[in-house]
C-alpha cells in the first residue's frame, strides 16, 4: 500500500498515522501516476498509470480511516475478522449499540441527531485510541475485538448519514 516502496522492516507498520504526512505522500504519488499526465503516452504507459493511480487511491483511503487502517494492519499480521461475525461481543456492548440504534430511530430533531452523532464520535475516538495501544503492544486479539466494536459504530455512523439525507 502507500509507502510500501520505502516501507522497510515490519516495525514501521504502525496504527498511528500522521494524516498530514499521509496526505502529502498521497499527493506526491498522484502527481507521479495520475492518468492526466499520461494522455500523450503509449497505451502501456497509460495502463500503468491507471493501475497505479487506482492503487494509490485505494491505499490512501485504507490508511486514512482508522477502521480500515486497523483491519489492514491486522491482515498484515495474518489476522482477519470475517464479515458478519460479532466476535463474541459482550452483552453490555451489544445493549449499548441497541440503545444507540433505538435513539437514532426515534430521533426527530437535528439536536437529537447531533447528540447521537457526538456520542458515536466520542466512542470511535476512544476505541481508536485503544486499538492504537493494542497494536503498539502487538496484542492482535485485543485489536481484533476493538476493531469489531469500531465496525458496529461505523454502521451507526452510516445510519446517521442516511437519516440526514432528505427524501
């Protein structure tokens, strides 16, 4: 992914990312491979450009968001979370998610939506901080558990976005 050409040893694979540096590197790579700069080149060079521009875009999107970055980092360590698994979530957490979903379903005002959004954002920040610590300690099982929780909150975030869209 992004930065792989100079990645060096595995120890450089960290959850914590300087997003300003990531964006800067993304822009540098885009200037090198963007298809607009290859319009007057051979078909082989155009194909190369399209392929690598797509790789750069995908890498940037993966590394920018904490959830996808964490899932990718787990995968690099041979750990994957199967789609649709609840990873033996504790009942208290599942109840919390259910309550948030109920509040969201009942939310009628912008203020109520903002309150739910604020709660979810704070939870995601807390989970992101915790998963960063788990990765620092090479505790991939803990990271897997936290990332699964982040997935639940990410689903709630999507529901919030959809509810904000006027029909």
